[in-house]
């Protein structure tokens, strides 16, 4: 991964965002910009300044990780939280307009920060910014793609390994555990998110938590899961049938979702409006008579967070760029009966896209 170049890409964006310096408080953004993976820290970025602070647990770790990625802060302040805030205020004093990350700073933190800044004659104007680092994160470098692809491969192989167990009369929770264990056994650092196993009528709930329901003959089962590798996520859904679906309308729903998903994937490419990809999937399902059953967005970026920029949804202003990693995951949900969702993680290429998720979309196993 080319971590060291990232701060250089962020600095010119500060002026455009109306700030002289940016206080980065999102831990994913700090990780992206510096390589530091700890659970506490703040980063102040200005054209000539890279100030980093954290607490005593992370003094050595942060120094090692940043050095390994070639990031050299101009100031490092390691200490208790009040000492960090004091050092931050002093570092921020030259900058009249201090940008903060509106989504990653609570009301209480902002008040505390503003108080300490004011005591030190700093932070004359606090500017709320959104998405500055996230916009950089939307385009992945080769090292990031390798990690996401490995995470996607682990999920693919784990599913292939355990899917025959859908016919063994396990509960949703038990099958989920099989899948989770297989991903961990095959090298996942963790799950990407809590695995979804939704059988029969539970499939109509897009984010059903796997429970005590037994997976039975005739069930349509929606699986949504992924692996985590060195901070990077994967995300996939497959819909599998245990024998013939006991609800005859499910065959048509599954087929319509598959057609919509393929159409959405074909629509991907650099310069394409994310809202247009969503519209392709939505129109496809509407044409099949299931438009009302598609109750969520078509997809999202995947990276250091499971859901990140860009958003493939109605009203999104995002544009796909080459190197973006996104999901395409239309679904249809018939309350009381069941649901279907098919989701791949893909990377946008110069000519279209390349799937990182490679599992078959066959519903049988
Ligand atoms: Zn998913
Ligand atoms: Zn997803």
C-alpha cells in the first residue's frame, strides 16, 4: 500500500474545503493516512504540519507503524487525553480556520475541543467538513485491492466448503457459525460484519439476525457475509434453495434478482453516476413486477469500512472512479414469505468492472 503519498493528496483539498488545517478524528481515516491502527488518536494536517497524538498505550506502536509506512509526523504528542488536547491546541494556534470531521466528532468532544482551543487562543473558526479523506479512500491502490480480494476469496472458499450443510437441518445460527468458523480458519482476521443467515420467511427481513429457526426442505436462504483482512472488508450475498422452494412465487423473485444484479454489474464503469447503476437494478426489478419489493439501495463502497463511499442509491451524487470497490446487491423481499439478495464486491476498471467475489450464483448446492 502506498500510505506515505496519501497525506500529500489530502493537503491541497484543505483550501478547497475552506480550512487551513484539518483535525482528523476518524480512526479509519487516521489509519488510511498514517498506517496507525490503534483505537485512540488524533491527527492534525496542514500544508506544512502533520501533528499526531495518542495515549501511552500507543506510543511505540504508532511510531513503528508510521515509520514502516514512511509517514513522519512533524510533532508526536503521547500522553493523557488532557495533555494531548493541550498539545493539539498549541499545534493548531497558527491556523485560523480549523476543519473538523463532522461525522467523527461528537457534540461533547467538539465542546471540549472548542474550550481548550479558546483557552489557547486557537481555533478562531471551526469548520465542519464531510468526506474529505473518504473521497480519497474511495479509490483503492494495489495493496488495498489485494487485501479486499483476499477477503473476498476467503468468503468464497468458506461458502463453497460449508454450503452443503444447509441440508443438514441446522438452525440459522448454527449454519452461520459454520461459515464464520470456516472464514476464520482460512485466514480472516475477523468477520467483516455479523453474518446474516435468513431462512424461509426470515429472508424477507434484509438484515435478519440468525436465530433458532431450523433450515428446512423448501426454504430459500439468504446469506450475507464477508471476511476482514488487515483492516479491509469483503461483502457478498447469495440466495440458496434447499430443494424446491415451498413458496412457488420465490422462483420468479430469485430469477428477477439475478437478472437485476447482472444488469447492475454491467452498468459499472468509470465516470458512471452511482444513481444510474441503482436505477438499472430498480428498473429491472420493476419490469419483472417486483419493484415494490426492492426496499434498499443497490450498493456501497467497501474498504476500511464495510459501508463507505461511494453510495449506489437513489439520489446519490457520487460518480464511479476507476479503482473504486463497490457492491452490487439488489434484493426483493416478500413479507411473510421470503426474500432474495445477490451481492458481489467488484472493482471498477478502465473498461467496466472486475468481480472480487467469484462464487457461483447457482441457487442449488
Ligand atoms: Zn452484504
Ligand atoms: Zn453490502
